[in-house]
């Protein structure tokens, strides 16, 4: 196999959560551009319709599915539907939620919702589809979790988000430790500061934005397309010996 062929995802099927917009849409389209069919999951019924249309325009199959990932019953029903549609070769746990409150005033309902969406759902979907990948033996599979630069620090007023993203890194390493020998590669991408819905409130805080901008060597916030190469690499045969790794895509933030 040539180096370029190793990056091809032709004949593979991916499930991407949080695919309706932002990073999730960019990840789904990148996988399709590399040859994968994509099940596009969102929290709202038909919320990922535009993403699926983009995937189909590339000549790939696409399905739209939905569930509130904080609701375990809904999550399991969505997983059942995916299994009826296709065999998942690539799982991208991207869906995320965030709540901003001072730690001493953080509502427990917001804490629960963020942890269930960001961490519990990634665990449950990884367990469900990872088990199928393990059963396939030599066929294996890839799981790519979306972490954050806040997997290494804490941020301000986002205790639940930071805790969930630290947990994602631990989960990534734990699953890689168990499944690497069974040809299932589990890795993570840690985006830096990206211009998405999740960072809208932050981007409206001019003093904080100035502080962030001063620390990013690339001199700009990331765009969804900046994650395309990372997700295709980790989802492809080019990453067959990459296990439990957290690939930081941050414009140099962590190096400053």
C-alpha cells in the first residue's frame, strides 16, 4: 500500500456525532472527501440534513439520525438505528455541550447535562460500537474522540466542560490500552480555540479574546477545515500504529 493509499477511507462507514454544524460538520465532510460513507448524528430530528447533503454531493452515502445524547434511552435508540443502517468502521465522538457559571454557583442540572453529553455518551457509544469492532478481529476499527486544549488546563467558569474533556483523554487512553492489540485504534483530537457556536459567548468577551489571540502563534482562531487532515489521518490505515494519542490542533497554543 502506498502512503497516499493508506489515507483512503473508501469502503468505510463513519458515525459522527454533533454533525449538524461547526466542527462536526467539518469532520463529517472531511471523512466523506477521503471516501467514507457517513451517518450524521445531531440532537435535533433532521438537524444534520445539510451536512448529509454535502456528503452525498461527494458521491458518498449519508444518513441523518438524531438523539439528545444526554438521554441514555434516546442514545441507545439512535445506536440501534445506526446498526440497522450500516456497520460502523469509524466512530467520531464529537458532540459536545458547554455551560458557563462561576464554580460556586454551577447548577447541578447543567453539570449533569454537560457530563452526560460530552463524556458519558462518548463512553457508551465507544463501548457499543467498539465491541463490534473488536468482534471483527482483523477488520478492526477506529475511534476518534474530540478532546480540547482544556483537557490539559481548566479555562474559566467552565468546570463541567473541563472535567468532561479531561475525562475524554482518560477514556481514550483506557480504551486504547485494552483494544490496541485487537486492531481497534482509539485516539483523540484536542482542538484549540475554534470559531464555533460553543465559543460564541467567549468570542463576545473582548478582553478575553485579546488574551487568547496574544497566545496563539498562528495569529488566528481555528476553522472546522483545520481539523480535516487530523481526523482523516486518525481514521485511516495511516494511523494503524497510533494508539491512545491526543493530537493537538491549536495553532501553537500549547507551545506558547
